[in-house]
C-alpha cells in the first residue's frame, strides 16, 4: 500500500492537487508501482486531516487520467503501463 508518511500539506496548492502530484511523483520516482493499493478515501482523509471530498476529487481526477483503477467495494490501485 502506498505510504503517505512523507506527505506534507504546503498551503500553496489546493490539497487535492497536492495528493495528485504526490502520487505522480511516486510513479515517476519508481516508489509507487503498478497494482499497488491506495488507502481508502476515508482512511486517507483521516490520515491527512482533510475532508473526504478532497480525497475523492483527487482520486476521480487520477482515475480520469487512467492512473488509478477504482471499483466499488474494492481498493483503488495504481494503473500504469510499463
């Protein structure tokens, strides 16, 4: 599962964009792998201390971009091609 331990809210960009950039940087750096699970929206919002709608917005954008797969009742996973 992707760790958000090093995620720091900077107050400059909207938080949903910071979540998106954090995940994209992890993919580019190779620390986030294809098929790796993301925390649930509720868990991540509690971990970051943000509204669940903020996490939902970030996940929806990542899904639109094809970087994650989300299914009802299942965890979202990274979806990148090699």
